[in-house]
C-alpha cells in the first residue's frame, strides 16, 4: 500500500494545470453567487393512527386472499397411508 501511495503522490505532483484568468474569474463569480437554501419547516411523519390503519388493512387483505384461494381450491385427494416398512419394501425390490 505504501508503494501505491507513493506512486499516486508522485503522479499528482507531476500534474501541471494552467487555469486562464477568464476561467478563474468565472469560477470565483460562481462561488460568490451561491446562496444558502432557505430552511424548510420539518414536516411531521405519519401519525400512529395511519400506521394502525395500514396494518389492519394489510391483515384484512391477506385474510381475504387466503379465503379466496382456499375457497376455489379443489378438494384434497385422499392419500393411502403406509407404514415405514411398506415404503422401504417398495424400494428394496
């Protein structure tokens, strides 16, 4: 890292920049023409009632979605129950 730092500093020292008088005057004029922005009043954040309302609306929407999806779902297919021994015997043959 020291080698890189030294090389960067050497390169920076070798940079020669010439700024014309006109450019220097324009930069100075631009810097002096800048005005600070007026302070704006801080707007209060959303109230707790808004937070509660959005939370309740989200929970209601999720419950409605679950109800609609389950209402239109096909009837479950019965599955034959097998013991572990019966399942293992299917793969041993």
